[in-house]
């Protein structure tokens, strides 16, 4: 099975918050998906300059095929800070799904691996 890795660059939290869950219609593009997922993201307090990249795949119904996998972590501080940050990003993705996908996107999304970076402020 052909797998395509698409990096969805983390958008500014203000833009994402304004656009994410406010979609009145199904998501039509991967940019829409990225904005919706970013709207669910709230970095843990007290951890700045951090990032985590997660990989995940969707089913046609907008749910996840399995849990997101951590592919890169940049968190300065303790192991607990690292775990807290990764867990928050994973929870953000889980709390957003299933996404309502337009049929044109749903037909091509199933099984494709996507990656997305979640960052904290002051990065």
C-alpha cells in the first residue's frame, strides 16, 4: 500500500482557534484538517519552546485508524515535562476525532500517514 507522508505545519493558535471547530461544513482539504486539529491543541502550561510531531492515519469516516505515534520530540526539562507535552498533543488529536470530512477528501484519506507538529509558545 502506498503511503504518503504529509507534514501539516503548525498554524498560529489564534487562527486555528478561530477556524478549527467552527467549520459549518465538512472539511475539504488537509489544511482544513490541520486547522481543526490545531483548534483542539492547548499546550501544557509551564512548558515553553517545545514541540512534538505525531503521525496518524484516518479512516474514511474521519476517525483514527489507531493511536497517534510520536515521531519527534523537542522538550527541554524533565522526563515528566516531556511526557506531559506528548500526552497533551496525543489527547488533542483524540479529542478532535472523528472529523467530518467531505466525501472528496474522505475517499482519498484512508490509510494515508500524516504527520503534524504541535508546539508551545515562544518556540
